């Protein structure tokens, strides 16, 4: 009982980080004033092992540091295919949007949007929103792709994810083939994502072709014939596979 009381008293004076395996200079003072030198090593070991857990990664944390930057050619593609619109509009999937495809809400515009968007936005504001919105796409590509990607491959997948959504990208055959290194089949998978609100959209077809060109930037685009068991059915960007 006396031993437990003494241990608790001394432990209370030890900084938490010291109890988890990192010993600041103050620990020496605590030992001299509150515990005997004999058995100090065992005492410290008990303290350090009790209740310490490895640091947990918070969900959505950046993998191993800052997000990888999308190179200029990739940003240029996203801006061009989205197009700048300073006023509210409904995108191909009938989502209320503004700027460079910034989704204001997942429904058509109806007047209930934030007042700041009713007045319209400038191009610099739209560019800032694009940078902010692209962070989710960049994180999704960085955490989803298990193979090394070139700048063009990374940028193409970021634009694709920005368009179809992180969830759809993570569950796509496209990502599966990329991670398998089966790049010959990548173009056909890009070309599947051309449907919005139940109909094929020319703008999505054009966007997929530009993503394919960017993915194979500096390389020949594969022209491999599809295998008999390969699913090439069109996919709605609002629903995914």
C-alpha cells in the first residue's frame, strides 16, 4: 500500500512524455527528491510501459508529409476542362457549382446557396477554391495509388478524382489496374466514365481523352485490344462502379 502511494505520488510529478519513453531533464530531479536511487531503473521502466500507446494517425492525415503538388500542366488541364464561371450553375451531374467546378451543394441551384456565391466570384477566388478542393483529390490519389506515378500520371488521376469523386476513384477498376501496373488497359478504363445523370456527355468524353494524354505524357498511348472478360460498360460519374 505504501509502495503504491509513493509510486503514484512520484508518477504524478513526472511529465507524461517521460512516462512514455522520453525522459526530460526534470525526471532526474523527480527521482532525487521523490524516490530512492536504488531500483530507479526498474521504477522508470514500470512508469514508461504503463498506459503508453503508439501515436495514432488521425483519419485523413497527410501520408508521410505534405501533399504532392500537381504540376502546371495538370492544373492547366483542370482549369480548361472545368472552365471558369463566376456565377452559380448546375454541372453535368446537376450539382450547384461555381468557379472551376467548385461544388456548392449536391443538388441543383435553387436560391438557398450562401449569399457570397449569389454575388458571384472573381477568377482569383475561383482559383483559390480549386486549390482547396483539389486537396481531397490529391490525398485520395496519394493514399490510393501503391505504385510510383510520374507527374503526368499523378496529375491525370487527380483531375479524374476531382471530377468523379474520391469514393468512386477508390473503388474503380482504373485504380486497380494502375496499382497492378497494367497500364495498357488504363485508357479503356478512363473512357468508361462518360455518363452523368443517366446520359453520355460529350464534355466528359473530351475530358477523359485529355486525361489519357496527360497520363501518358511523353509516352506512346497504348492501343491494346480489350480482353474478352474486360468490362467496358459506361459508368455514371455520380454513381461509380
